[in-house]
């Protein structure tokens, strides 16, 4: 079993930055693929970024490429999402997810465990 706890959300003005963290416990973190997803009010959950177990394979949604950076620290058992140049349309609840296969994915189905989410609000 894996427990995931997100933190770092908040209210920021457009153009600002936030760094989200997701701390994992309960299973060898270094073997997990990790992903970030988000869900805005009235919309379906969408993919944001993913990183495989080693950090060698990373992928982003087109809407965040060049602005967001996913990274991981396998010593601290934490995955991060650095978000720069934030836009009002980035407002959502952000969730991290763990894939025990280790690959990560742009789809939500392969993920076995999900955090509770952290709210990000970007004001215009």
C-alpha cells in the first residue's frame, strides 16, 4: 500500500509560481512511476506530467510544456511539480498518483494510488 500526501498549493497571481510536493510512504518509492493530474470545477480530471521510477522518462501535457517541471527525489520519497508562469486556466485541484509498475503514464488507469489533492488557484 502507498500513501500519498500533496502539499504546496495555494493562491497565486497570474504569472507567479508554485511548487507542489507529493510525499510517499508505505512502499519503495524508487520503484514507483509517478504522475500529476488536475481537475478543475465542472471538468474531467486531466493529465499534467509524469516521471518514471528513475527519472529518465518524463512527459507533459501540451498545455503545461515549458512552464511546469516534474522531478523526484528518491531519497526524500517525494515527487515535485514546479509550476511557473501560472495562468488562471491552471486553477484546479492537483493530484499526485503512483504507478507500481514504475513507468508512469499520461493516462489515469495505470495508477494504483492517488493522493487527496491540493488546491491551486491562479487569479487574473
